[in-house]
C-alpha cells in the first residue's frame, strides 16, 4: 500500500514521461543530442531521489515505438547513450538496492543492447528497494497487441478457456505483469497527452503536467508533483 512520510502520502508507483530534452538543448543553442545526454544525468539522479523517498516503482518512458521516426543521427545518438548509461545504471542500482526491469519490445535493438538489458535485469533481480522500470521501444498499443497475440495462442491451444479471460488475466499478459498500476503520472515540458504510454495501466492514474523541461527536473519538482497528488480526491468512479 501507499507509504506515509512526514504527513505526505508517497505514491507507490510513479510513472514519468520525460519530455523536453530537445527544447532544453535548443534554448541553449546546443544540438538535441546534448539535451538527451543531460536528460540521462537527470534520470540517474531521479532514480536515487525516488529510492530515498520510498517510492516502490518508478517507470520512465525512455524511447517510444514512434521515436524511430526521428533522424538516423538522433536515434543513433540515443542508442549510444543507452549503451553508456546501461553500464552506469548497473552500478547506481547496486549501490541503491534498486531492481531494474525493462518493458517494451527489446527485440528490435542491436544484440549488444539486448544483452546489456538482460545483464541489468539479472544483475539487480535480488535487490529489494525501488523497482526502476524503463520503457524502451515501448508503445501502449504495441504492448496490448503483443499480449493479445500470446493470449490467442494460449486460447487456441486450449490452455486458456474463454471464460477465464478476465481483466486480471489480460493484465498478466502485459509487460507490466505483477506490477501495481501507476498512482501518479508526471509529464514534463507541458504537453497534455499520453503519447501511447501505459494505455491499459493508466486507467485511474492521477495526471500531473509541469512546464519544467526534463533536464531541469529535480527533487523539488518531484515533491511539487507529490504534493499535488496529495490534494487529489481519488474516487475510482464511486462517490465519496
Ligand atoms: C524526450 O525529449 C526524450 C525522448 C523522446 C527520447 P524530446 O527529444 O522529445 O524533447 P522535445 O520534446 O523535442 O523537446
Ligand atoms: C514521448 O515523448 C516519448 C518519450 C518520452 C520517450 P515524445 O516527445 O516522443 O512525444 P510527442 O511526440 O510529443 O507526443
Ligand atoms: Mg518530445
């Protein structure tokens, strides 16, 4: 359940759309890739902050199924950053008792990246603190489509009967199986849309949008979001 610290309810699961790296760079007359580099530093810091705050799950959107549309130069730079930060993340995670998990379709990545992801997951599997989930080559519709495909195979083989298909069963076929739904979604850089993020899981999540560009995000910004979350009245369709 949700933890209580200094009178504030700490959301159990925080989902993040880290947006605005490009705009951050543009404002400074720098190439977009410099924004991504700075954004990676912010991700690393945010993992440590979230772990210390007692957040149980932090899920960040790192690369969407639609981001392949960007220039080969930008996609290539993002892959290089991913390679570099995967190695660093293994150390950061180990030092902070953080378990790392990736969601999304990793099969489209180069072999060394897939191996790095596998190493990161298996190397941190026994950590008991924050679960840091990275959504890479992730799209909500793609995730649901992959889940339905696997469910169809199980139905056709007779392993799953039609009556057994419940919301819980569908959820168990998603990449986020065994994880609680996000309590709070934070999107940086002002855009008020989901951009194909966690479409199933965000059904009753509280949404918070800040104009802060992702590389400028920090502990104060996270606390502001959690404070706003504390003022929300979660009714789940009922009456209070
Ligand atoms: C978010 O920053 C990072 C990724 C989507 C990979 P953007 O690159 O989308 O930055 P803006 O939205 O162009 O400012
Ligand atoms: C969403 O940001 C994806 C990630 C943060 C990885 P985008 O910048 O790709 O989203 P749009 O294009 O503004 O919807
Ligand atoms: Mg963007």
